[in-house]
């Protein structure tokens, strides 16, 4: 890769960062002239990539890099996935899948994923208006050069019928420890479903319930305009933030000693553990973030500890920093070492 | 509350599953939740595909639309990418823009089931937007022309008619350029 591929958008300032780690908007677009990726053959996919490279050369001039997925190493592709810049499906080494990635690594355009184009933009904290403005602008720039598959009845036409219409998916990653600890999470998340939103534990590791991280996104894309979709999600998120904070206050009032003990034990483990699995590290870091946000830790720690370590301690990131042949037990040792060093240097 | 699975540890992970309207609550301790979490993720993927396929097939067999008998809709096939309607109901993915035209009579019902709506309200590509603006401009001019004719101001009506032609010509030119 041309630059260091580790991003830092996640450690920037953001609104409501005690609960909302990051926001993301994704648009799906297809071109009229080409068959969708699930029906096109090797040559057709290559032709699409070549034509996009030609038509979208202005992206390169405005700070994007272009990659064929087969040009990147396995570790590089995994790192991009861990940073939420590409999907799981886009991590295979393929000459028919490509990526435009901007320099600050918060804006990516996947080529030949489920749709011809998947544009997505990320930001720390809760911030949809700004994200929408920016991705709308990029979408318009692409629109000037390309002919999108579109119907005035059904909007932007996508491979999957669940994306048709605005073809927009907005999501937040949120940290909800108090709702989990108090057992209220089920009710809240159940209610969220009634508003046409979906919730899931955050990607891949099966560690979601332990790290208390959840992704909430809109399900419905047809019949509402982009602003309405975003506003509806935003208003539900605002209520979840309020509920999470209420639960934190309640827990602190009623279980102060137990919570403080739990948080400080987590800190103790991370300060001295010699090897840590990813899920375990996330679980304790999640507790420490909660402890920091709730002022349960007197010791001076980096306020952004969680965001700073969230990606850095993942397997592919560790392999990327310390050599790709690292075995799992060595990865666990390195992970513990990184965390130990950060916690003990303060 | 104790864990439903091992019955030994305190349950700290609470899951609610709704399958065919049947609500099922599961309470697990951290250990058991960790063990079952990998499985759950795979289950979720599976159920999404089968759910979608279920919606599509349901639509297919129960909605006897006025346009098609079951037999006919089974034979619907996109001439551009070769995807048949039957393959679409199994795979759950459209193959190209043309599929939407070919499967058109089936789709409003399908989108209503998925989204609760079947009409786009969001943004338009620039070319469509221009088209809509031109159309509304032409409609406005037509109304003005009508008014002029009613007032028997034929000179003005002819002027407006020429304007309409000019706008239409511009639109054609733009189209050809693209």
C-alpha cells in the first residue's frame, strides 16, 4: 500500500462519544450498462473496473488511492476490514474487486462488491448531517461521470431488493454497558426493531455481548428520502443514548461499590496480563471505558484509550505491526504487551 | 437469574428471538454465550437468506396477480442477464437493471413486503432531475399557452409554442451529448 494503512478517524473528537463510538453512511450504486456483479463474468467485471478507473480519475487527483484487491496482501485486506473500510466479502484476493480509498481513510468506494459501487463514509461519534453532505457530494460527482441504474418508481436499483430506493444504510456503533448490565437491553433493542431499524453485535468476533458493542442501522430504504431515514435513526439513537445514561446513573447510585470493584479489577488484569485473547481484551477495555466515562477511575488514563486501542489490538492489525507469520499465542502476547505499555506509561 | 444452558452461573446475556411470531427468550452466562456466539452468527446469515427467499416465494405462490398466472411468472426471464424469476426467488438478487423491467408486475408487492412502501422518495440522479425540471417547465408553458388561446391572444400563444419547442430541442441535444 502507498501509505500506512492504519486510519485515525476513530480517535478524532465526536459528539456523544461516551455512548456512540462512530457513525457511518453507506450508499449502493449500480451502472445501467453493466450486469450486476452476481451475474457478470470475469471480463465484464474487469471492463467495469477499467472504465471506472478512466471515468473517475478525478478521485485520484482529489486524494484517493486506487487498489485492485489482488494487489494487497492478505494482512492489508484484513486490516482494512477490521477498520470497517471494506466488507468481509471484499477481503478475498480478487482481480475483479477493487477499492478507492481516500488518504485520511474514512471514505471508501468498493467496486464489484454486491453492487457495482458501495460508497461509505465514517466518523467518530454521532454525526449524520455532515456525513450525509459529504457522501451526497461525492455521489453527485460520480453521477456526472457515470450513468446510474435508476427507476423513478423504485429509485436506485440494487442487487438485493432490501437496498432498493435510497439505497442508503446509516449506522452507529454504540457502547451500551449499563443497558447490558441492567438487563434492559432486550426491551430497548426489541423496541428499536419496531421502528424499522436493526441491531446486531459488532462484526465478526462473536465478542459483541462481552464488549457491549452494538451496531444499529436502518432497515428500510424505499418510501423515505435520505434525510427522513437519517433523522428517524438519529431520533431513536438519541433515546438510546438517554436510556444508557439513565441506566449508568441508576447503576452508579445502587451498585457503586460493585461497579467500581469490577472496573478496577479489569484495569488490574489489563495492567498485568501476559497474554490476552481479542474478545477478552475488548471485554476489559469496555469496562475501563465505562469506568472512565463514569469517573470510577482516579488514576489518570488517556481519555480516548478505548478508541485508540479498539482496532490496534485486533489480530490483523497486530500481524501487520509485528510480522504476518505471528502465531496465535504470540499475537495474544503482543496484544497484552501493547495494552500493558499504554496503561503503565501514564 | 441462572443461565438456561448450564444452570450454574448467573445469566448476563439475554437474547430474544422471534421466529414466526413466536417469542423466545434465552438467558445465558458469559461462558455459554461465548460458546454459542459463533454458531449464532452463522445462523443469522442463514436465516436472512432463507427469510428473503421465503418472502419472495410467498409472494410468488400466493399473490395470484392479475397479469400472470403462476406458470407464466415462472417463465419470466431477463433477456439481458438470463436470470429467471424462479432463480431470483431462490437467490434473492437481481442480475441487472433490465430484471426490474421484466419482473415489474411482481415487484411492487415484493417491495411493499420488505419496505412497507413501493415508491421512491429519495434523491434523483442529475439526469433525471434535469428531465423533471424540463418537464415541469414545459407543463407551465403549456398552461400559459392555454390561457393565451382562451384570451384569443394568438400572437402570444405562438410565441409560447416556439418556446416549448426550443426547450424540447435543448433537451434532445443534451440527451445526444450524453
